[in-house]
C-alpha cells in the first residue's frame, strides 16, 4: 500500500481548491494512484468524484495504447506506410507517411481539415483524406497535430483490425482495466453525468506573452475556445473524436496510467509498451513550447532530464522518466516510474488565460509528484 505524506497531499488539494473558491473555475477533479490503486480522489466545485469530464488531448494517450496493442498483435507496424492500409490516403505526396510519424506529430499535415458533418461518417473521412495536402516533408520537423493525425490513426486501426476504433478501445483497454467511466464515443442517452464546459477568465497580457514566447498572441490553431465548446454537444461527444473526445473521471485516467506502469495480465506486449512509455523518438523543437524539444515517444511525451519538464506539462518534481499526455483546458495526466505514482487533474473551466492555466498544471503536477513519504 502506498505511503503518502499527508501534509503534502493537503497542499495539493488546497492548490486545486483555490481557484474553485476564487471563482476562476466552476469545478475540478483530481486523483493520484499507486500500486494499481487510487489513493487520492477528490472533487471541488459543482461536481462529485463520479462526474465525468471531457479530457481533450489526454485522449491521445489512450489511442496510443490502442495502437500499441495492434503493434503487439502484428496487425500494424510502426514503419508501415499509412497508404498500405488506407489507399485513399496516399495522394498528394502522402504515400510516404508512416504510422510512427502519425504518433510523433511529424507527418506533415497538422492543420488538415476534418470537422462536424464529416468526422462521424467513415466514408466521408476516407474521401477527405484524399484531398489533404502536406505542409512540409514528413519526418523533417515537428508540429502538433491537434486532431488530424489521430483521425488517420483511428481509421488505420479500424481497417487493420476490422473493428470500430471505439469498440477496440472499450474491449481491449477500458474493460480489461476496469475503467468504467472512461469512454471514447458516448451515446447521447448516456451523457447526463458529463460536466458542461464553461468559458472562464480573460486572455493573458500581451506583453507577458511576448516576453515568454516572442509573440504577442499564443497561436491556438484549431484549439480555440469555440472549438472546445463544441464538446458540449451530444452529437460531438457521441462521435468519439480520437484526438480529444474521450470522457472519464480523473480516477480512471490515473488507473489507466497505472496500467501502463504495471501492464496487468500482460495486456500489452512488454517490448512495445516499454518503447511507447520510455523511448523518445522525436526531439524536434516544438513550436507550441517556444522551441523546447518535443521529447515524444510513439504516442506520449516524456518529462526529460533537461530542466524543461514544466514546459511539457509535468511540473518540476517528477523524474525525467515520467510519461503522459496533457489536454486542452488544463487537463493533466502522467505516470512516474521512479515513484510509481500516476496523476490526473481535470476541469470543465476553459480558462482563456493560457499562462495561468499552464502555471496551474505545473503547480499541481509539482505538488502531486512530491506526495510520496517513502
């Protein structure tokens, strides 16, 4: 059983509660897990620990786990060209794009369009892929692909396995791990327990943004407040957007990362899992982080020992081996092999002050990583 420093746990909870009490956020939920068990599970504001949240790009860590299962099964290979699986994709020079490049955000089409009216219809998605063009040569640089690469990953997975990607995630990940609240694609009739997303705060001071990033406005790309608020719509939640549409309680996200730490029942091929959680394959500078090396594995981000872990969303007290994937709106999800801890923080408050949101995640992660008494 995990031994925790109660004073440090209290400091973590107080930090999470602070912005609820100050009226900056409507609600939040956080969980810590260790040794395969949830050891801290709290909710603040208009919520309970049973409320589910849209976890945005923390979804990418779950989809990565699904792709790793396919690697272990031999139905997909990292070096495999996408066009071998989805011939419609292999147009306009995209025939060279590999499955690994999709996972690494080096595939060259970060802003390729895919939205409501198309994304819920697989035939329309396949047709849209044929029209996509490259922004740069695949494998030559890194730029975060908010949703485009993961739509391709979902359809590659579905084509290779013959199973709907949402069903694959349910049958091969969430059900075996007992993650009852986690789902990718939630029918409209089952959405009553999902927290409504709410706009909060004001944009950060332009002078401060320029001082930190060299530009006066943080480039949001397609991850705008308007786009995020679409996930309040029942039909959008039902689609199961693979780049950011999963819903879950914080406790189940923390337990998912315990699954990645401990691989219960040999769920994943051990070599594939070790690679996905620990082998950095993308160190290109990340434009969203001011040129800090991306430190990406085949699907996740590694904190690293270069002093830049806070830029990657992990805080300042995790080990360099910590791995995870953060999400828009301030969602946090990671595990640290050095301590055996996993942590998740979710909120339904879309804070327009992205600097404050980033500092919140850094502070929470720093405090969470320090709770071990042993």
